C-alpha cells in the first residue's frame, strides 16, 4: 500500500513538473541555425501558447515562416509553412530552456540544425 501511494505521489510530481515545463515554453527566442548546405542563419522566434497542449511559432530569420507546435515531455515539435513549402522541426528541451533541434522541408533531401535560446 505504501509503495502504491509513493508511486502515485511520484507520478503526480512528474506530471506537475511536465505541466510547469509546458507552461514555461513561450516568449521570444534568439535563433541560430544551419541550412542544408551548412551555411549559418540567425534571427528571432516567438512562441505563443494557443491551447493547453499546442502553441503557435513564428520565425524571423531573413524571411518569415509560421507554424504550430507542441511540447511532449522534453520533445518540442513544430510543423511550419514557408512560402509554398512545408516543413518539420523537432527540438529537445534543455534544462536551461534552450531548444536544440533538427529541421527539414517536405520532399527535400537533407536537414538543418537550429537552436532557440530564450531571450530574457
């Protein structure tokens, strides 16, 4: 019985931490990334929560792209549209709130990298 109560308490604590973590996603981020050919780019991104499980993201990196996103544990994913192209980026949430990711564009070979660092 004590083990069950301890396990339930532990799971509740993890769920609360995940919920708090999900709520901490949002705001303005500094963007640093590499294109498919390895050339660098930079700019800003803004993440805005749109529901209890989703958000909107907008990148300004010389051109503008927009998408929707979600956080699941330490994985943060966004689907986006840039012109006529659609893409996907998958980030890993770091303990300091930085998002480190890899992105691609539908039907194209290759991948780029991207880091979003919270702007304080």
